[in-house]
C-alpha cells in the first residue's frame, strides 16, 4: 500500500522539503514529486542510457498492462512511479495496493512526462532489476533456440522476442552487434515477452555454435537464395535457428558452420522481408517441425 514517507530507491535519498501532498487512492497522504531534478526522476531518466542500465543492472518498463505482466512473472521491481493524473484508474489503484509501501511514488503529470521517452506516456512506469539467464540452463532446458546475429533495431529484436514467446517455449542467444535487450523501444516491442523468454549474450559465435552442436542442436540459417526451404529440413528433436542482420543477413562464418541454409519462398513481387517478419515466419515453421 502507499505510505506517507517515500524513500528513494537510489543510495542517495532525496529530501523533498516543502513538496505538496495528495491523498493517494488508499487513503494515505503522499508527497508528490514536482521537480524534474528530483533524484528519482533523474535516476529513471538516466536509465534510458545503456551504460547506466548496465551499471545499475536495471531498466524501465512503461504501461499498466506490462507492469502487471512483469509482476505476474516474478520480476524484481525496484520502484513504481505513478502520475497523479491516473490516480483514479481502478487498475492503477490495485497495482499500487500490491506494491511494498516504500516502492510507490507519485509525481505531477509534467514530471512524469519528463521521465519517459514515449510521446504518449500512460502515467505508470516501473524500474525493474535485470534477470539474466544462465547459458547452460537455456541450452539444457530448451529444444528450440533462436540466435540473433547482429539484429540492430530494437523494435525488430523486441518483435522477435515476442514471436519466440508466441511459438515457444524458446530461448534466445544474441551476439555482438545486437541491440541492448533492455532498450526502452525493445522492451515495448516485446509486449511483455521479455519476462517469459530467457536470453543470453554470446561473445563468440563459433564457440556457442560448437556448444550447441555438441548438445545435439541442428543449426539452421535463413538466407536469400538457397535451393532449400523448410520442407527440406525434416523433423528434428533440437533446433537452433539463426536470424541475420537487417541489411547483411547471416554472417558468412555462421552460415559455413550451419547444418542447413534455408530460404523463405515468396510468391509475390516483394524482393525481401523485414527481419522481424522473416523471423516470425521462420520461428513458426521451426515450431511445426519440433511438434511432429
């Protein structure tokens, strides 16, 4: 529930001074943050930077639906920030009631907008601790792994994570050159899937591919001009699908180490597909093979 005394989640606690108070939906008066220079607001704003996210091991999640999903998936939440203009929303009231009283903070609408990078802010955001998967765990517990090779656009990578969630269970491996998994745009594009799809980063493509082969994974890459399609692959017990960079496709050294390079056959006039669209089709086709 809400509390009268709000403590900063950062090591440096903020002294509000003569800040206004408002009765929160649970009947307790709370300080309202009205300054953009408040320590919490600056902390949240700094989390838009990757180096700060890495340093703090935390990221920002916006939107009442996604915050609820994060809680349901057991996410470790550091704080909840609520704009005073949404305090009458019943879902917001329930969310505030479900949180520890020292983790809930209210602010003015103007201050909330200054803390977010979205144009149409929804009035609710959370700071959540990262939850990094362990390499051996995702390899041992999954028969379907998706390797993303230098997927640079956060929106594309977030959509791929969402597709992996839709046709899972699956896990992701991201190599050097991929967008940061906790980029705000990626988190939004994943639509909550980032809390359900485990992922790791790999420093060496060849090393991780060799590990996957040793564990019995059949390595499949998607290319533009292969004579083979998903129909030629046959059914497999473990598959690693590699999705390539938006402009350059899958790196040559990865293709050379794969078991099969496949092409999505198109019947229309389009010459190519967006990386996330191609990934969604490929993930669906692979899942069908694993179900047989």
